[in-house]
């Protein structure tokens, strides 16, 4: 069914990563038949991107278009939202709240 077909993903987030891994693990396709892209990067419509994880294809696209790439790591890019939500809910429902900062080093 997928043999010989090019498979493209717009955006390389967690869902695309899971799908790519599954396709490769099951032997349904090979890496040379896969493409991951972000239209804003490929159309040169951004000056920089901030990501929690570097995607190989994005590095080349950014370099070719002179777009700055900042890889801040998952912890640094995701915890501030969880903390803000926790503070909001604690205030709204009059709950005790403490954010325990345990960086992973990634």
C-alpha cells in the first residue's frame, strides 16, 4: 500500500514523530521516502523558530533560508504553561499550589 510512495508531514511535532516511528518500525516505508516540513519555514516567512526538539529536515531548511533556530529543550518550552495553568486554577478554586521545578537537563 505504501511501497514506493513519498509520505509528507506538515509539522514535525509529537504526532508526526509517533507516526513516522510507527511506519519505520513496521517496515512500511524507508527514511528516504519521508518528508517533514513546516510551510512557514519552507516559504521563508519567519526569521526564527523556537523548538523543543530539533528535526533534521528543519535544520537544513533553516540554514538554506538563513532562519535562526533555537532549540530550547522540551522542559524549558513546556513547563511554563503547566505552571501558569496551575496558578490560574489555584486562584480560581482557592487551592494551595506549588510548582516543583525539576529540570531534566534536556
